[in-house]
């Protein structure tokens, strides 16, 4: 569908009425030049599609001569390389240290799309690979998911060793009659490409499903001793070194099995103690800010209270500061509780909360005179 759509939009208006034997370089450039710098990725794909069509036409003897849409040795001399035009934008990803909190939150979410996202994370798979997964690709006895070549980006079959967590998830998925998909849509078809992203948006997470492959790669490279090539094979990446690729025969399935189990265990670690994701981020910010405050707190002022308030709802929570600190040192274990209090205030008030630290005027706490020393909005 995407092929047809791009050809209809960009190619047909220029050469739709031409005989394929009459397509020349001028026509190809007429299609590409207007969008080469503004829609670089789209233009690159269109060029490749035109090249494929014209190659087919030549093979079928519908045309003769060189392909006017080929890149190497031809259009690369006339158009700027895409890498020099288009700035590389990496997929937004969850930090490795926040995975346990995210996964704990995700497991509480209901729906097929949430389970598909969870499965994609365990397998470090692409969204499309998971959305198109069918039951006949799963070998439960050998704990393997075999993705056929036609569904892989690199065009080669990919075997994914399934962790215990991934297997448990699959065993709990219902099998629908006359529906081959493991994660079907409401109409028993394949989930849309926005389904997994919608789950993350509802979780209010600033990341995308594809970003978990980056998180997995960071985890493997920064926190484990697994070789780089094993991690790359788990991601089904094509080796850029052609010599190395030519000599690689196996897919290191058993080595990857250990790695994928370690990854799933890492995602599930201390899940029962993990905070919701937003609170985790807020807790980290609170910890750093309150520690900074404790370093510069005026020695003549004795901190006596913490107030969490909202401009619309007024003061909703007030607690003695002794719960949060002792002699200017913030208790780490109190930070998550304070963060949850702020989240609760926001949920009730429907607006952002403020943290106000109060101190007595002149140290006269008995007279009740206080004033705000710090006001934080996180």
C-alpha cells in the first residue's frame, strides 16, 4: 500500500503517461529534486522503488540501457547524499535504570496492545515483527519464535529465543478461532502501527516502542559482558563488515538465549517494589534538589516543615520536615513518599503541585511564626 501510495503521489504525475522504455534521467530528477532536501527519507525510498521497477522492466525486455534511477555511479553525482541533508534523529528511549519501574507499570495495563508491547520488549523485537506474529511461528517446546524472512527488515529468517517471561505471556494469550495473530486487533486482524505507541502515550512516557531496542543495546553494552556481536544478532542487525558477514554461519541461538533471559530478569527485577514511572523520575529530581538545599540551608534557620500545595486546591498536605531530613541530610527512603504525595495532590487538584519548605522566623518555632524559604515546582 505504501509503495502504491508514494508512486501515485510523486511519480505518476511526472511519468505516469510515459512508456516505461521512455523513462529517462530527466524524469527521475523531476520527481526527486523538489523533495530531495525537504522530504529526504521519502525521496530516498521513492528513488529505490523507481530503480526496482525499472530494473524489472529491463529484465522483462520492456526497456534497454542503464537504469536512470540507480544511485551508485549515477544519481550520487547529481544529488547530495541523504546523510548530509537529513539530521539523524534517534528514537526516544527509556533509560536502562528506569526499566523496572516502567515494566511494573506496563504489567498493570490491560489490553492486547499492552501485552504486545511487553512481548516486544522481552524479545527486543521491532513493533511490526510483533504485531504480525502468528501462532505458527512459535515453537513452545523449543522456546523459539521463528520470524520468516519476508517479515524481517534484512530479508533473512530470524530466530528469537524466548525467555520464561515471554513464554508465560504467550501461554496466557487467548487463541481466537480463524485468527492467526497472537496479538490481534478488535477485528481479528493485525494491530495498527499506532497501537503500541498509544499504550506509551497513555502511560505519559516520552519514548517510543522502537526505543526499547536501544535500551536493550545500552543494557547489553554497559551492564553485561556479552559480546557486541551477540547483542547485534539479538537485534537482527546486518553486519556492516562484509568479510565478517561472509564467514558468519550460525546465529548463536543458545548464547542469545542466556542473554535474553538475563534481559527479561533485569526488566522484572524488584518489580513489586518499583514506583510508577512518573514518580520515579520525580523522586530522582526531588532527591537532587533537596540534597542541594541541605548543603546551603542557613544555619540560623531550623527547618520545620514541608508543604505540598496546589494553586487551585490550596494546601493539601503538610508534614514536619523531620520526616524528610535530619540535621540537613535528606532521608533517601522518604523521597518516594514525598513524590507520591505530590502526585496525589496533582491528581486531586488537576494541576501542578508545589513543594514549599518552611522555616521559623528567627528560629522562633514556639510562636508559630514561619516563612517560606524554598518553593519547588517539579
